[in-house]
């Protein structure tokens, strides 16, 4: 009888312990959900120093959210990063779709070498936009996570520029192997240097915004040299009508405009506190980057169609000489 009573008491204690444990877990889950859902946007002055990036944006900033789940849930909230997040998230999805469609075409339509050449551009665009989306989503997580994804964001820009050069140089110097290899090699070196600079801890500081814009603008504008070279060999008319120079110029103007808006922080510099949520310089920069990437895609598509369908190399490919 005593043993039965002891067993019953022990069973009750186990049940009570299990109930208490479950109750504690439920309470913890409830508190976590309430905490994640209860954060409010704040004023720039109330941000910790590591989150203070643009003092012309006054209100609507996310506070530190030391939870990946909270950061990703914040993409459905309205704050200063909402536009930055969604512009490049949607752009990344769009390029994934276009890229998959392109590489999935049968070989009778698009040959393997064309898929590889365009693949470099698609990969650069997808990585750039994907890293940008991740950075703007997770920048408020912590100092370490923000710094890590900031570096990835800038590395992505360098990869987009590198990937954009590949198809243009490939089709622009379609029948000239030596300059094509030289220019592609130079682009790779400049790209690696840009990535190395991007990994510098101070590179992401707000005060170095003009330097960041200058580094990537200089990298992109290095394409003027092969463009002039091609013009000398083939003539300006050929550049415009066959090499899609007009589209490439438009692409460059869009990139430069976006970089200048980013560096100068226009229009919020002129109207502080008026563009906290929408139409701030970084959002405009994002939109112009996507527009430039699609313009570039259209231009290199026209160039590729001309080269593949109508261009014949009348001279043998010259060997590389030193």
C-alpha cells in the first residue's frame, strides 16, 4: 500500500514537473513573440552609433534587432530600409528568372559558349542584388553581422561590374583574341582589387561614402578604354549600330547617376526628414542599378545576335605576343 502511494505521489510530481516545463516554454515563446512584434521605429538620434548612417533621414529607423527571425520579419514592416530591401529582392528574383530561362534554352537556340558568357553577367547580377537584399535586411542585427554583410554587399557590386564586362568584351572583340584576353584579364585584376578594398573594415563607414562611389565608378568607367579601342578598329558607326554602344552608354549614365545620388545623398540632403521612408537616395540608387542592369542585358543581347548571326571573322585569330 505504501509503495502504491509513493508511486502515485511520484507520478503527480512528474506530471507537475512536465506541466511546469511546458508552461515555462510557452511563456518564453510568448515573450519572444511579443518582443519581436513590439519593436517600434525610432529617431536617428536614438540609434546606437553603429546604426547611424544617414543623418538626413530623421524618423522611421529600425532599432537593433538581435534576431535573424526578427530581421527577416521586419521586411514586412514600414521603415527606412523597406524600399532598399524590396527593390533588390524583387530585382534578384527577376534576374534569377531571366537567367534560368536563358540557360535552359535548347542548344539549337543558344549555344553553350553563349550561355557561359551570359552566365557570368547573370551570376554577377544575382549575387550583387542578393547580397544587397541580405545586407539591408540584417544590417540592424548587430555590429558584427552588419559589418559582415556590408562587406558582402560591396563585394557583390564588384562582381556585378566584372560580370557585366564579360559579354561586352567577348562580343565586342569577337574576332580579336589578344585584346579580348588582355582586357578581360585587366577587368579581373581590377575586380579583385575592388573586392580587397571592400573587405577593409573602414570602407563601410558613413564618412567614406564618396570613396565607395568613386571606387566603383572608376572600375566601371575603365570600360571607356576598350570602347575607344574598338571604335578605332571598327569605327563609330559599327559601335553604335552593331556593338550596341548606345545601350551601353545609357547603362553607364544610369549607373553614374545612381552613384552620384548615393554619394551626395540627394534628395534628402535638400529636404532633411522629408524622404525618410520613400524616394531617398539609396532607394533611387537601387532602382537605377536594376534599370542599368536590364539595359545592359538588352544591349549585350543585341550585340550577341549580330555577332552570332551576321559576323564572320575574316582573319585568323591572332596569337598572343609579348
